């Protein structure tokens, strides 16, 4: 198959491209290199089944090669990056998403959208099941991303209803692992880099906020299984193991043998208090569940960052 991966030079996208190439597929990786890098795909470029196409999905994309599947991952995912130019973030999730849906319609390709647990906002239900409509502030610093991704899901629904486009929607929960950018700014990479440098660990708030962390290899398999299965509604992909930020900080300090001290800072506006996926649907429809524990995944990620800092 010819498979288009947008955002393919980013953290998750580069792992996905590698996974698909290992399956023997031809991969076209589209990226504007805002948060992704050529470094992430430098090994893949040697494979003649891999094409790297610099392009911003906010602009139309016409390919002269037939495409069978599209994984639409192009969007900055870390709060500091998606808030850097919030207008572009909304555009990636609206103009960009309609461009990719239009391309999928033209090619009669199946298309998967990288949605997010952020569609649940600061959730009032816990754990979050797919039927929960969420608790999102549409007028705040996170809304460019949260509402952008919600609009993207609405576009997907309409293209399915009106044009019979074959859609898949993955609501991805916090994912971590090698190839996160040094300046990514999300909690796992921040804590590991701080610990490896013996610098203060920056917990935002009092350390009781929770997240559920999924190792990237598990997530990539989940995306693939969702693309291959027949489920056409939004589906949670994440690891239900839930940890407080204090627990995460302590684990990272212990694993790195760091001299870092934990410090507490102002919590960013609208930062969700807790988050945990219900993955019953993924288990049933995709025969998928994560296998890598936080301990194992942190060990691998720490090894990666040791070579970078
Ligand atoms: P990332 O920032 O590392 O990757 C995003 C990639 O998209 C980068 O390579 C970036 O350069 C590219 N990109 C951004 N805007 C673009 C545009 N307009 N046109 C072309 N390319 C563009 O982030 P990630 O963690 O790999 O996330 C990938 C996708 O998964 C994103 O859509 C994100 O919203 C979603 N997601 C990720 C997580 C997570 O925890 N990592 C959680 C939920 C959802
Ligand atoms: N966080 C933190 N210190 C950091 C970075 C993030 O305590 O250096 C917290 C953040 O406030 C949030 C959690 O870690 O409660 C996860 O943040 P991240 O940016 O990784 O992802 P998201 O908020 O999008 O889930």
C-alpha cells in the first residue's frame, strides 16, 4: 500500500513511519518541521519505500501517486508548542484537516485522525469513556488545541456522513518515549532531562495532578490496529496506569540516580486535574492493549535521553 503519514517527522509520526516501512508498506511522510525534524527520520530516508515531502497541511496537497491510507498526525502536541501560534494550531485542525479529508475523498483512501484525550478537557467523569462529551473551555489558552481537535472530529463525522469517507478516530492519551524533542516541554521529557542534568524538577501545582502514560511502541500498534479494524467512531488509545506528577518525578529521580530536588510552580490555566482512558472498546474492536509498564518505558526513554543531553 501507499500510506500518507502527516506529521511523520514528529515524535509519534516517525515511529509510525518506521513501523509501516517494517510491514513492507510505502510511506509518504508530509511535515512542515515545526516540531518534527529530519533527524527523526534520517534512518528512514535510506529506505527507497520512504518519501519525505516538506509541506504544511494548512495548504492544499495534490499527490500524483495513489494513496490507500492516510494517518493525519500533523499538529503540534505539546502545550508550549501548540500555544506558540494558536491560530496556526486551529488552522492545522480545521483547514489542514479538511485538506486531508478532501485528499482521502479524492483517493478513496481510509483516513485516521490523531485526536486526543484533550477533547474531554478537564474531565468530570473518570476514567474517560468515549461517550463522555467532555468539559472544555472554548475561550482559553488550551482551546486552540482542544476545540481544534473537537472541530476535526466534527469534520471527520461530516465527511463520513456526506461523502462516505472511510474514517478512523484515535483519541490518544499522553504518550512518551524516545525521539521526543529535547525542547518538547511535556512532562516526561522535561523531568528526565532535568534529572539527567541534576537540575530542579519542575512540578506544576502541588504534584497531585494525574496522567496515564502510554509508551510510544504500544501507541503505534494501537493506531495500526485501529486503522485495520472496522470501528468507525472515536476510540481511546492509552495506558490506563494512572500516576500523580509527584510519583512520576520520584520515579525519574530514582531511576536516574539524580541529585535533583522537586520544586513546585504555578499550575498553567485549565490544566486538567486528572486523566485516565477507558480502553474497553480498543480491547474489543482492535484486540489491543498496552504492554509496556511505566517503569519499563521510562528506562528506555531515559537511555535515549542520556545520549542527547
Ligand atoms: P509532535 O509535535 O512531535 O509531532 C507533530 C508533527 O506534526 C511534527 O513533526 C510537526 O512538525 C508536524 N506538523 C505540525 N503542524 C503541521 C502542519 N500544519 N503541516 C505539516 N506538519 C505539521 O507531536 P506528537 O506527540 O508526535 O503528536 C502527533 C499527533 O498525535 C498530533 O496530532 C497530536 O495532537 C496527537 N496526540 C499526541 C499525544 C501525545 O501524548 N504525544 C496525545 C494526544 C494526541
Ligand atoms: N507538568 C509539570 N511539569 C512540567 C511539565 C508538565 O508538572 O515540567 C504537568 C502539567 O502541568 C500537567 C502534566 O504535567 O499537569 C502533563 O503535562 P503535559 O504538558 O505533559 O501534557 P498534558 O497537560 O497535555 O496532558
